[in-house]
C-alpha cells in the first residue's frame, strides 16, 4: 500500500494533513537514527559542573560534558 499525502477536514474547522507513506518512512527513520545517536552519547562522565560552566560549554558547542 502506497498512500499519497492527503488532507482530512473536520466540521469543527480543523484540517489535518497526513504524510505520504514515503514521507512517514523517512520521518520514522530519522527519529530512530536520532534515538540511537543519543544513546551513544557518553553520559558516564562523573565530572560535575556548576550551572554557569554548563551554559558556557553548551554555548561553545561542547555539549553537556
């Protein structure tokens, strides 16, 4: 089954635009990859930073450290 993008309109005035099967598959794969990537981030560091140091690292692009 290969559904194209379609629109549903309701009496209450809300309109929903549903993705095609291809768009849905790509979106699901993106979030799956993102989930796997986030699991690989090393959260095991025991380094404790104060709030200011954390904000400084985030703004410099060094992550959560």
